[in-house]
C-alpha cells in the first residue's frame, strides 16, 4: 500500500523517473520543480518509507537511488494483475462471440 500511495503523486513519479537515469542528490532532484527543498525532502521520505529509493551518506551529501528489489516486486505484482485482467477479457470475448453466433 505504501508503494502505491507513493506512486500516486506525479512529483514522486517524476523523481523516480529521474533516478532511473542514475543517482542524484536531493538538490539535483529539486531543480526541475517549482516547489521548496523541504517539500522535495518530504517526497523523498515517502519514497524511502515505501522502499522505492535508497539513500546513502557521502560526507554532507545524501545521494538517492532506486531500490531495484522493491521495484521488481511491484513489477511482478502488476504482471500478475495484468494476466488476471487479460484472462477475464479473453473469457468475455469468448462469451460475446458465442452470443453473436447464437443469433
């Protein structure tokens, strides 16, 4: 639930998209947004709490990067959901085809 909540915000999705290009500091991540540094920090806390990003200490810098294991878990879950939807749509298509041929 925390990961899906984190992904519900467009700013957090944009931050993840940026981190897909490589590690970045909070100031790097804040640059393209018209929001304050504390607001970016709050977004990063949500992403970190959801396990979607990792932070490390490098002197006085706190670079962030994607957490691949958590993203893989989400991808697997979404793939299962997609398969279930596709199976349901396939059954519906068959039913509609049967109804059409009966008429």
